[in-house]
C-alpha cells in the first residue's frame, strides 16, 4: 500500500475532523483501542477539568472517533482496492489518531489558547439551544466548505500546473 495514500488518509482525517459533534450516537467500537492507549499525563487541574467538560458538551470524543470511520469509508469508496486493508487501517487510525490517543495533547492545545474562564464561557454557550444547534450543524457546514474548496482546486488544477511548469522553466534558465 502506498505510504502517501496512508498519509493522505491521516491528513484528511484531521482536515475533516469536526470540532463539533453530530447528534447521532456512534456505533460501538469494533476494537477495544482504549485499553491499548498509553496516554500522556495531563495535570488534573481546574483548567483541564473545564476543557474536558467542554469536550463532553460538544461530543468531541464521538465526533472524532466517527470521523475516523467516515474518512476511512470515503477513502475505500474512492479506492476500492483498500477494502481488504480496512480493518488494519481502522485499527491503526483508532490507535494513533482517536480521541483517546490525542485527548491529552488536545487538552494542552486548548490550555495554550484559551483561559479557564474562556473555556467555561464556551461551554455555557454550547449548552444553549443555539450552541447545541451549532454542535449538530457545523460539521456538515465544514464538510460542505471543504468539498467546495476541493472542487475549486480540481477545477483550476490546470492553472497550478501551468504555474509550476513556468517556475520549472525559470529555474532551469538560472
């Protein structure tokens, strides 16, 4: 299997990973990957607990884990020859890029960007009806925006190829 394809799958998983969850509950995990994780230790202070509460309100675990499944399914639909590797790829992704695998690092990212008070304010917002609507609707909007961007890139790939060829010619003439 092409290592670039695997890298693209992982990158696509992060690029499309919703910050907010969809309303449906995820199906039970096919593999017990939580038990195999070696988590980074995060200080269990009030700031960390506030971030973890925020993650619960926005259903981050469910949306992150669901995104892995959805991205793998899309990748297999686009490249059916990967179907025989689905279980291997799913186990790999769940082990290395699942919520469980990344949670402590994501907590650190949020700690660096948001004060405890800001986290509490965001949590309060996402508990409101409008916040819960955002939790349900924003993933689809992000996905639609990503699809628009992809369509624009594909539609204008000729422009990029011409620009690259022009630069190659310039570099060869130096």
